[in-house]
RNA sequence: GUGGUUGUAGCUCAGUUGGUUAGAGUACCGGGUUGUGGUCCCGGGGGUCGCGGGUUCAAAUCCCGUCAGCCACCCCA
C-alpha cells in the first residue's frame, strides 16, 4: 500500500473538477486581458534559482543531481524561467510583453494548511513597460481573476504599497543601497516583532534618528489615501522635504495618481487599500508592490506581486522592466470551498441510453457513437440489466435525458426521449435523432405534448 | 528545522475504571424491481484501531519511539 508523499495531493474527479474550474477562470480572465499563455520546463538548472534568490534557497528546493551530474531543481516559482524566456528573445518581442502561466511548483517545506510541497500557481507578468499603466493593468487582472471566481470586496482586499517611496524617503536620511534594503526588511516584519527589537535593529542603520524614522514608518503605515501620503511626505513638518529630495517624491506621487486614476476608472477602488506598511520582503522588488489577502478571519495571503525592474538584467539578459504577480491554488481553494464557490462542477452526461435486449443494444450502440461524434456526452449500462435498474442508473448519473431503446420503439424505427427533470417524454424517429436532440437539449421537453 | 496537539471503515465520528467476536451514520455493491429514476425496505463487502515496541492474564484504551495530519514559530519566491 502506498500514500502520496507529504505535501502532495491526489485529485479525485470531484477535486479535479474544482481545480479545472479554477484554471478555466484564470485562463479566461488572463485571455480577456490580452495575456498570452506560455510554458517552460518543470525541471531547471539549480543555478537559475540560486542566481535569483541566493544560495539559501537550496534548502527549500527539491534539488538533486541528474544522471549526467547536473545540479537541477524542480521549479519553486515561475519568475526565473519567465525571465529566461523573455530575456532570450527580448529584442524581437513586441512590447508590452503580457504573458501568463498556470502550472505546478514545488518547495521542500514543512506542509501546513494553505501551504504544501506541490501547488499550482497562476503567474501573470507585463514586461517592457516601466510606467504605472502596466501596474494598473496587472492589478486589475489580479482583482478580476478573483472576482471572476465569485469573490467580492467583502472577501478580499488588495494592499498596495511602494518600495520607491520608501527608498526616496530613506534617502532623505542618507540611507541607501544595502542599508535601505535591510531597513525595508525590518519594516516588513515590524508587525510580527516586538517594537523595542525593531527599534534596536533600526538604530544600527539610522543611529540616533531611528526613533524619528520609526514614528514616520508608523504614520505612513496608517495613511490610507493619497492626500494623507502627500501630507506626510511633503507637508510642513516633513523630514524629507527639508532633506531636499522632494522633487523625486512629488514625481513619484504623480505616478501614484496615474495608477489610482486608472484603477478608479476601472471601478476597482473598492478592492484597494493603500498600505505602505507592507513592502514584501524580497529584495528584488523595485516599485509598486501589492498583495491580495483574505478579509475576516485569518487574513491569509491569496496573491502577491509587484515590480521587479532589475531582475531580468540580474539573470544575465538585457535590461527589461517588469511587473507581475502570482496566485496560488491552495489558500484560494480553501477560501472558495469555504464560500461554497467550488460547487463541484460535476460533469453529468447529456444522455443516458436505456437499452432493451441484445438486439436493441446493437442498434443503440451505433446511434450512441454517432451522437458522441456530434458532441453529446452519452452513457449507458455496460452490462445488460433490467429497465428499472437502468432508469436508476440514469437518475444517479444525473443525465438530463434518458434515451429509450425498447422493442416497441424500434418497431416503429423510433426511440423515446425522457426529460429526466420534468418526466415528459417524446417519440423521435431515429433518422431525426440528432436534430431533435440538439433542439431538446436547449429547450427541454414541454410537459404538454 | 523547533515546540504543542491529534490519529478507529472511502468520509464524519461513537467505543464505559484496560475485559470476550470494534460499532453507527454516510458512501459503495447486490436484491426487492425484465418498460420508467433519485424515495423506501432488505442484504453485503470494507478495519493489522497510523506503524513499531513495552507494561498486563488481557491494550483501540496505559507507557515509549516513529510516521502522518493540524496549530504556533522559522520561512514565505
């Protein structure tokens, strides 16, 4: 006897139907936004992931040596592969490059609820367009992918932040480069860490002004609209104004306005929350970053993304500005199941054929195959059984119609169709079967016939 | 990787202070029912009580270990 490996799932038909529904909605939504689907190998050179995330990632990868001695790993994320694909053909691809991917990813971590070792992700990215129009389009896709599944503004929010603002702001304190990245990391974790500890860490970077800076962090974290942000950053008692980089900041605030205006025009503001408190830990994010999180209850993260303008170049290709997000199936699936939005899309047959004896069966099988070729989903009992039993099977199959091949009907070269919902029946000549069924499938059989 | 907690049929769970052949509901299969279904009635299969060891006359029950799930850390691309 065997079980699936820890953190891996079996998909029985019911859950497979739920998963396919999710994929179908993701794919439809991405297509409607004009994104094109791409794919890449599941197994990649280990270095591809090390290059992006540093050597520490290896402990969280399914990594091994192949028989040729190559260091390889199952992909833990899509972005490095995407960067390779886009980077390799960057000069010949029409821009903006709008691509999406749906596929399985693997991380060697301790499995928990909402977090497995194998999971599916929907990735969408826009490359080659540095302006906020790309960020707006991407955020819109993220929101629409969730609403298309039946989720509402009551179920989730997008928290929107900006690493550029933070970098400009810190520059006013004379903090740049690695120190700035460290500071962002501290800001990102501050809600989960004791205030005193956070201050201590900041003091190593900011020295005496750590406390002032942290107060501003808290003020900025609470700013929920653009005017308030502007006020804190450029108002009378702003630190950075006196430091003299207010031009950069006001330019950046202009990007913010463009972004929000576009999202507003798409009527997506109800889903948005400005929250500079989230900066997302990853060092390679450069501009607008965002996170879709579940509201109420446990506030789990449903999707995350942001701009990563430097990454493609870092992986050895030409400079290519980029912004993207990833949405996982695990947390989202939990939420959809809880909200009853995965209503198992069980595929029921259109027709269940009920067959008399051996002679009738022969005639029926020929018809059944013809109907199948015409796109009907048709089932029948594989072994000979009584009519009563077969009607029971037809009911259990949840077929819309039963098609009755009895001696009586066939004597008139006809078959009887029964609408399994209404119970209405109709005799159809066999040579008109396909035509009549096409019609009946749409309209059903009226009770008065 | 660290700590806590749970583990009985495919699923949800009962199982008395340790006591004889481990139960129910549901799902599944068969029959009632060889010309009209989902209901109903009857019957059936399915368990090494997560696994291994220990204590005991006797262990699903107590002890130890281990594996797996869940929860909290770490991390979260």
